[in-house]
C-alpha cells in the first residue's frame, strides 16, 4: 500500500489476477460433475459426443484399435497430431470428461473459444509462460480427471512417417501426479472418406521415476521414451496389418 493506505497499481493488478484465477478455478470445478460410481463427467462434452460422432464417422471414418475403453479416473492421453479432428479419438474411449490442452489462439476465436472454455480446455502458451499451464494440468489430474495433449505442439504437415519433435510436458505431468499415460497413435493422415487407423495403447506408468526429482534433461529423456513407445505401437500395427493382407 502507499502512504495513504491505498493499493498500489502493482497490488491492484495482482489482486485482479488472483480474483480472475479463483473465478476460473470455480468455473472449472463446476464443469465436471461426479457420478455415484466416482466418474467425472461433462454433460456438454457428452452432448457433443452424441451430436458429432455420426458426422465425424461418416466424413472422416476411423477405426480404433487396442485399448478402446479407458477406465475411470485420471489418465494422460498423449497423441501425435495431424488434424483438428484428432481430439475426437480420445473422446471416443470414455464417457468421462477430458481436459484438452489447446493453443492459446484457440481461445481467441469467438465460437471455438467459447466451447473450449465450456468443456474445460486448458490454454497452452509457447512463449515461456507455460508454468500456468502446468499448474492447471496438475490440478485437474489430482482431481481424478483426464487430460489430453499433443506434444508436437502443432499439426504435423511435414511428414506421414516422422513425428515432429516433442515439446516437454507429458513426462513431467505424469511423474509429478503419478498418472498413467495412454498413447494415442494415429497411423495414417486423416482424409475425408478415407479410413483413419488409430491405435490406443495400454496405459503405462513412469513409476521408476516416482518420488524423484529428474533434471530437465531427465524429463526430456522420458518424453523421448514416450515418443519411441508410440513409434513402436505404430510399427507393430502396420506389421500386423501387412501380414493379414498377405494371408488374404
């Protein structure tokens, strides 16, 4: 406070930011409701699932392989990224709500930004101020809610074979919250009226790192481990599919 007892500009700004965070946190808690069996559901997201599932399936047909039904509670979906429609693939594995990490620019668009907020999406920045994103992500995971992220950071328009370099974050969140990871591997680029094959891997944990404090390089190594695991799932699926075609 200044000499007259009034708040300074810096203090007013800090107080305004604090109230905004509290309001956002309260709104987020109200987005997902707890059911009697302990699931955390979003009624709006379930409505959108029912509304868009047939549209998505007709225009962009897909097949989910592997762990297509995910249990209740906290999980981190980690996927490679080709299209805006990739968000549907994790959503088709559960009736629980999922918090999607989305670029900050998504929240600046009128319609898409409105729905992103209403379904509990979390803004992810790339200018070095991602601490807020990490804090919010940890909170929802500790509340037993699901999180989906695309560590490539943007849609891959370069290669159908190589993932883009992974940004840090998935391993850090998994270790700090002791949350299982579910790899979502899109095996071919999404195209209208062409079947997209998506492998949902079995949940796995980085439990050997629980209770430790890895370095930045350590987390980077773990993110690379996740990346290689996803490559392995894709290669295995392609080999099995090729073998079936050969027999036929």
